[in-house]
């Protein structure tokens, strides 16, 4: 086992170094290296324990993805995500199964066999999508749709696979009423388990005194609710998603509720530890989630058998092309209805990479199932093709569309520009950079701070244009002045610590009067998103100057 662990660490480190040097996506590099390593080193443990490893890592990779979601944004875009994650999945499966059955492409497969084949392939991989999108300036709503779809369509696919496709393959008689009742039961009880786990997890988090204990509570919460739901033949993924979302909701509320109810009564027993900064745990979960994802991709590489893939090459290509075309058609209805640009359709289509969850489903088939070897090979082949072909095409497409995507992002910020050059223009009178350019400056400063181990600060405030102009006139040449949204301005202060800032904030306070000031200090591992969350959180402090470290 120590040898396996050492090999894993080495492959992850090597792949990350290659990614940083030649900018090839990590998932492609690690699959290639792991496949090559499997020929020279003994990685049979990963292959033999593939199903167990996938299930072990699944709750772990979900935690950072769910923690990164905004509940407010999910509420605002519920209809869009519901279509992508539920309606689109069901329609895509139906079209793929009926079309293939009608043309009799698989001559020996019955209708329910095709349902077993196509259902896992409608579950997309949120990790691959997030990793690629992080390298480009993507409109926030487009990113939300892609990641929301990838997170929630897993639930739809797993419910259909385990509770409809498998029972049909076993000869069970499923009526419409039974399916409706079963689906309702799965959703309701999975949510109930998730809410209960989230509440207990929050309570344990607050009574835990040590940082390590708090950290373990989050993973224990996710693992336990996934295990319980799985044992009760419910949706473990849905339970984990609900548990983490509810936990995060309670944490953000900090135990302070205007209405007295059962939840508030229980939370009143907790300490004030719940009001501590939660961002440190998010950063740690991202590191552990990254490791878990790397293990999944390495495990996928170990089960690749070129001889088997070549034997079913025609079937793999057919399924890959068919699922791609269907995805494009189904998503086009959504894009047309929402009146989004055509490039969003192309990006969402190529964002449909398959991953470990598809393999978890298909590998779970009974070993006595006569077509298991064929279905597993086809699904594996499509997963590999989608990872490599979709990823490469998506990167190329995003590169050529980067300017238009920036203009789409400008529209989200209500920035009126005619072409990409207009984005470089500063705000009239105040001289502030717009939100997009300021974000780029912050991200460059993060890279520089990481490389040279330096500190920097963001100082945010609300001011009228006259006051904003006065503040811009007093900044240093090395500082940057810009907008973070329609409401707030901010100053980026490179190579500056909290010890250096207090005199500066007093001068800003004189200019803006009673308005609050927020100071966000960069810490190792902070992303632009985390820094902005710090800045916005600082405005909620009781003091006029809120400091978030």
C-alpha cells in the first residue's frame, strides 16, 4: 500500500508540474502518465478495487464543489439548472435509447440493455469542467450552468440507472404510478437525510474546539449521509449535496434567527465558534478534493485495456457521436429559449465530459449479467474519448472565443462596450478600472504573491464619483483602483500588510464619510473568489472598518 501511495503522489506532482510548464490540462496529463506507469509498475490494486475507490472518493470530491456554490445564485437560476440537470438528461436518454433501438445498431441488445448503456453517459464530470473553465474568463452565468448541470445531473442519472434501468433488466414490472411514487420517495427521504446530517454536522462543528476536529466533522457529515442513503437505496449524491448546502446555510446564518423555531432552539445551545471564518475549511477541502479527483483519474487509467477498446471501437464511436449530437440538440432548445449566444451552446456541449460516476454505475452491474463486459468497455471508451476530445476542442474553442466571452462578461456587469478594446477604458471622471480588468489585475497579483511569497491587500468602499476620484488621486503608482461591482470600488495595494494600512484607511474614511470600509488580506491559497468574499464580508462588520484575513 505504501508503494501505491508513493506512486500516486509522484504521478500527481509530476502531472501538476507538467501542467504548469506547458499548460496542458491536468486530467489529460495524469491519465497519460498513469496509463504509462501501469505498464511498468504494479498498480493492480487500483484496478482490482476500482469500484470501492470510486465510492470512497465520491463524497470527498463533492464537498468542495458544493461549498463553492452560492445558494442565492441557485435560487435565481433554478429553472435553467433544472432543465439542464433533469429534463435534458431524461430527454437525451429517451432519444438515444429509442433511436438506437429503432435502427437496431446493437442487434443483441434489448430496450432495457440500451437504457443501462446510455444512462451513465448522461452524467457529466464537474471536476473536468471546473478545471478548464478556471483557465479562461467565462461569463459567470455560463459557468454556473455548466457546473450546476454537472453536479445535479449525476443525481438524475443515478436514480434512473439504479431504480429504473436495473430493475427493468431484472424483469421487474414498473408502472408509471410506481415510478412516480418511487422517485418522490427517493427525493424526499434523500433530502431529509441530507438536512438532518447538515444540522447534526453544524452542531458538532460548533462544539468542536480544535481546527482538526472541525475539519473532520465536515467529511464525517458527508460520508455518513452518503452511506446511510446508499444503504437505504436512496440518492447518496443528493443527500451529500443537501447536507453541505444546509450546513453552509446554517454557518452563514451563524445561529442568529429572527424567528424562534426548533432549529433556532437547537442552535442556541451551540457556542459562538460557528461565526468563525469558514474560508479556511473551503481551501483545505479544495486540496483534498483535488487529490481525490487525481486518484479517480489514475484509477480510470489502470482499467484501460486497449485490446478490449479496439474490439468495440465501432460501438464506442457510435455511442460517442450519438450522445454528442443529442446533447447539442437538447441544449440548443435551452439556448434558443434563453436567447443566449450560440457560443454558449458550443461550450456547454463540449463541457459534457464524462467521468468516474459513469464508470461507477456501469461497473456496479452484476458480474453474471451477460453483456456487462461489453457495456463496461463501451462506457469506458466513451468516457476516455469525451475527456480527451471534448477537453482539447473546448480549450481550442475557448481560446478563439476569449474576446467574445469577455464581452459577454461585460454584459453581465452592465458594461456597455462596442469591442474588446473598449474594456481597457477607465470609468469617466473617477479613472477606475471596470470590473473585468480589475479582476484580471487581482488575479495577476495573486500569481505574483504566490511566486514571491508576498502580501497584498484589497481595500473596498462605497463612494460617489467625486469621492472615488479623490481616492484615486491619492493612491501610489504601484496601486490599482477599480470597481468590484456596480456598488463598490476597491484599491489593490501590492506588497502591503495590515501594519501598513491603518493610516491609509483613515485618509479614505475622511473622504467617504460614514460609509463602511472593508479590508481583505491575501492569504496563501486564496483565489480571486475567496478574496472578493472576504471583501464583501468585511462590509457586514459592526465596525466602520471591517478587516478579513
